[in-house]
C-alpha cells in the first residue's frame, strides 16, 4: 500500500475513533435523558423523533447545495454543527421546546455526516478490499463504543454523571470529541486535497436500476426507528431499567461488534452481497417477532418483568444493535450496482431522505400505537414488513465485484 494512502486511512480511523467516542457519550443516553429530565411517556417519546429525524429528510438538499465544497469539507462542517447542539444541551437545561431545537441542530450535523462517512471510507479503501475495510471501520467503531460505554457506565454508577445535575457532562464531553473529529477531518482534507472529495453538484438521482436499494432503505427506516426508540423503550418504560443498564447493554453490543463487523466484512468479500442480504433479512424478522412475543407477554401480565424474560429482552436489545450494523451490506450493494461512481453519494443521501421520512411517520404513529393498543403491535408489524428484505434478497442478482476509482 502506498505510504500516502496508508496515512490517509490511519487519519480516517482516528476520525472514526473521535466520532464514536462522541456517540458513546451521547446517543445511547438520550432515551434516559428524555425520561429523567422531561418525564416523557411513550407518545411523547415518539413525537421527539420528529426533530431528531427531520434532518435526515433535508440532508440530500444540504449536501447538494454544499457539494462544490467537497465531501471532506462538508464533513468538517457537520462535526461542528453536531458539537454545537450537544454543547448547549450539556451546559444548560432548557425548556422542552428549546431542547428540541438544539436536539435538531445536533441531529443535523450527525445526519449530514452519515452518507459522507461511507462515501469517504469507500474512496480511501483499496479497490479489492472494500468489504474488509468497511468491516474494519465498523469494528473500530464498536471497540471505541465499548470503551466509551464502560466509562459512562461507571461514571453513572458512582454518581459522577447525573442527569439531575445542571451540567450534563456526558453531552459536554461528547461535544469536545466532535470538535476533535472536526480538527482531524481538516487534517485529512489537507492531506487529500480537493481532488478526491470535489465533484459536480449532484442532482436528484432516481434510477430504476436502484429500485431494490431504495426499497431496502425505506424498510430500514422503519426498522431503525424501532431499534433506536421502541426497543430501548420496552426496557425503560415497561421494565423500569435505568441508564446504567441501557449503557451496559450497549457495551455488550459494542464488544461483540468489535469481532462481528470485521468478520461481516470478510463474509461480504467471500460469499457476496446476495447471500448476506438473506442474513440481513432473517435477522430483522427474528428480532422483531421475538420482541413482539415478549412485549405481548409483559402487557398481558403473562410474563414476569424480572428474571428470564428480562434477560431475553436484554439479549434482543444486543442482537438488534448488531443487526442494524449490517447496513454496510446495503451500502456495498449500492456501490456494486452503481452505474457510475458519482451516483453513490447522492443516492446514499436520497436513500437517507427516504428512510427518515418513514422514520418520522413511524415515530409518531408508533408512539400513538404504543399508548393506545400496546407496544407488541409495533413489533409484529415491523416483523411482517421485514419480509420485504427477504423478497429483495430473493429477487436481486449477484452484483459485480466492487471497484473504487479515486
């Protein structure tokens, strides 16, 4: 590997470390933050997803408007926005409405970065090792999340971190890590120059050749929302688990992910995308069907809220987190079917817009369904919808091997 490419890869790994340290000190804590500070119920928890997910709807248009700057420059901008939103939430405890504004700002930065992360990562990887590198990026993310999770767990457990305090130190620390990521992205830009990131202003690309990818993105919008909101809410609202338990489960998922993600990347290179799409579909169907059965048992009073049923719910939480990271299969699938390299970033952004429109609908309607009929109906519906993933796995042809041209 050329020395220049190696240095760029190391720097991007450093960015991944900083971003995931920030995520470890913030993202997994939001549900408990909403519950402990603002005393939200299931319906309000769903409504909160409107400002959290709306940035995903407008991301394509923002990236399109700023495309003359290049991917890396836009990513620098995104880290700064994410840091600002979290810093405000960490330093003050605003009213509920004002909190939603800064939650939106933080989420905007995170969502702008998401499609750029995959695009930049694949552009830096060697053409013959795309799956391997994407797996390594994911494995590194999980390793860092494990370290961050352990730190947060012990600091909450021993009372150093408390949402009852005026300063929410986890959010302040997370904002600092986002700023570190921004500085390293600036250094990466200086090393790579504008050639790799700069491109013509992308247009709204909607090609029939990408129909299966769009479909997978839409269904994932539903699955993601359930994984991020309603899965943890079963533990928090139904089973009364506190922040240290949720953090510890995140640690377990991250620890497993350290080994799972690199292996997943190798499986993609070895077995191909089509076979892994089958695995992706089956994992989601299994997880949400089991979530539905357990939630139904809790709501009907058939299952105890301690002991084995609680352990099984915690296990599903962990498996669900791992299943959601199989998204790299969809990203590599898109790369393998792209008619031209310039289609990848705008198509990732468009898919993000699609899945977030669905996420907003699911967040609001799911919260209403939760308080009106019961949480189990949400999980049964998503398990049934996940059959679409299985249908796509059956219908798609084995894509060509991915090749990235810098």
